[in-house]
C-alpha cells in the first residue's frame, strides 16, 4: 500500500493498494455515532448511523497515525510519502529546555518535566492532540508553545479556541501572569459584545462567536489550537478548523480524549492529528500534584415493588422499550422522596460542594430545596446565567467554606478552575466517560484545606427479579458504566445501599 500527503497537506491520498487493504481501511475508518440507535434518521431507516473517514482515495491527513496502526495491526506493507512535511524536525529538546529554564528563571512558576515534554511534542508534531488530566497545567503548556513560536519561530498571530466565556477570561489572565511582560503579546478576547483590537497578536475566543467569521478572517493566523478539545466534535469547531487548513500548527489539549474506536476520537484526530502525549490523573495524584479522590456510589431503593414490576413489564414490549428510558428519568425527577434524600446528603456534607445536574427543571428543584434546608450560601448556574455572575460565585467559593453551587453539567463540568471544592454530587445519571472524568476533575485541584475530594454518585436502583424475567433499569446500568470509569482511572470507590 502506498499513500502520499496532498499538496495542501489536508489529505492522505491512496496511490495504490489491494482491494482487501482498501476494504480493511474503510472498515476501520467507519464508525457508528454515539447513541446511533436513537437517531431519528436511523429510526426511519434512512441512515445506518455510520460515519466514514475515507472518501474515495482520500483520508484526512490528521489520521496518518491511525492508518499506520491499522497497517501494523493487519501486517500490511505500506509507504507514507511526504508525511514528515507536517512535522518540524528542527525542534531540539535540549534547546527548548534551556529556553524554558531561562524564560522562567525569575518566576515562581517552574514548569514540570512532563509539561516541557508535552510542549516539545506539540512543537515537533505541529498537528496533534495532548491528553492532560485536570491540574496537569494545560494553560501553562499552551503558553510555552505560544511564547516559543513567537520568540523563536517568528510566528505573528495565534488563535486559541475555548468552549465558553469563562475560559476566555481565565486563559487571558493566565497568559498575562506567565508572560510578565517578556513577549510583546496583545490579547484580543472574542465573545458576544466585546470590542475588537486590531493590534492584537493572540486571539482567544469561544467557538460560538468564531464560527460566524468567514474564511478570510482566519487567513491572518499562523497557528490555531483548541483548549478542552473534546468539545471539538461540535460542528462549529469543525467548521473553524476547516477554515484554518492553511495553519501549520493545529493542535488540541484536553483532559479527556474520547475512547479508541469512536467517531468522536476519529473526528478530533482528523481535524488536528494524533494523540502524542498523555498525563493521567492517577500519575498526578501519585506525584502529589493534585488532590486524591474517593467515590461513594449510593444505590437508592425507593421504588415500590409494583413500580419496579411496571417498569419491567414495559421492557418486554419493543415499542414501550424505546420510551422506557425517558419514563424512567421522568419518574426519578418527579420523586419527592428522592429529592429529599439527595438534598439531605448534600446538607450533611462539610465545606464547599458542587452539585451537578442535567435537566434544568431538576436543577431548579435542587436549588429551591437546598435553600430551604441549609444555612449555607447556595448559588445556581445554568446556561442562561451570565458569565459575570458565574465568576462571582466562583470567587465566593474560593474565599469561603460554606458555599454550594448547583450547576448544570454543561456549565461547570469542563475547564472551571476552583481549588476550594471539597465535594461533588452527581445528582442525575450519565455514562459519558468524558463528562464524568471532566466533572471529577473540577475537584482535583490542590487546596491547603483539602487532601481528598469526595464524589457522591447517586444511582436509582429499580432492578426487578422474578421467575420469568430479570430486569435491570437503564440508570442503574449507567451507574455500572461509571464504575468501570472509576476503575480505569484508578479512583477508589465504595458502594452504599440505601432504602427509603
């Protein structure tokens, strides 16, 4: 098999291969979307739920490492012509380390070895992904790459994409702190309502705002990178990356790169490149860089036998089974007994707590209930709450030890930096590895008053057994999936069965 990098560096072009080799590439680079069975077009039988990353004889260049791995797995002889044109082989590790030592010589900040190694790999591979657990220092790594590109490689203008306004403000402040006036950087923040500065050389913006820009706007940038890049599966980020095809440097950083063999992982790699470095939470905990955590899965048995039997009966009918998960969620969110129990557990916790929910209606219930039963300061955040208020709530939590923030997964599960979180509560069910790992990451930052962050994972147990049919409810299954995530991340956990 022979492949070549296209002139514009966007594709690997298959120059020659056998029919068997092509079919294997096509099979390996075709994956079903997450939850494909529930997609409306799949239900109507107009689509099979597959997305293919090979079109004719072209494969996105970012998947070059995936192609190499496929060929090695199936023992295919192959040649990749021109792929090294993507790399910068002039990057010298020792020279970069000397530069970093000199740059931070008078600073209290001293980059760790793995941070320097990650920065070197990003500069070398230029189009790549880096998986770095919460508190690994993604922003510092990003800054080192940006500063080196500007000081040593002559890059003039760089674009940083983040998922929300809070991270625009946070990244801008961090860059200024790390730089201390050395590199002549002028940061332009891009989000709704902000004023434009034409003289800027670093643009930090949300993908929601940047997606509205035309291709000519992006032509000014020498490099583009995405923070919290696991969100890059969003169509808006994909469109932005397509408009930045001319940039030699296109990289992404995240604490949670999707699993192997998934559409989301291939989508990220096709847009930016292969995963070149990984730093896991367990490694950071072992080295003392982040707090340890302890998970308590609370199995709640509050449904009556008759209610369990009713759910079990519905699961036997294919038509009812499609609606069953929604019915289960409605039952859970409508249970006053459950709400009372969850809020009492939150009330009894000491110090600051982050309470995460999925549905707005349930989040509002939690907020109202907690305000009536606890003397702690309780704040509420969903997508409609302005960034100024969110920042204020975060500041109050950092300064006090009697704060509860009730927040949607969408607003507070990713990127939010609060060191003074001692407890995290998962009040609604999720099985997404990205969401769970990101959410736990909110509490792993070290704080003088914290050795361990406690994770409370509420699981609704409606399992029903009889001689004819054993049924395990969807939300309970989600809990078992989360347990696999805890084991994979080496997070210790206990299980507590509670009936009420």
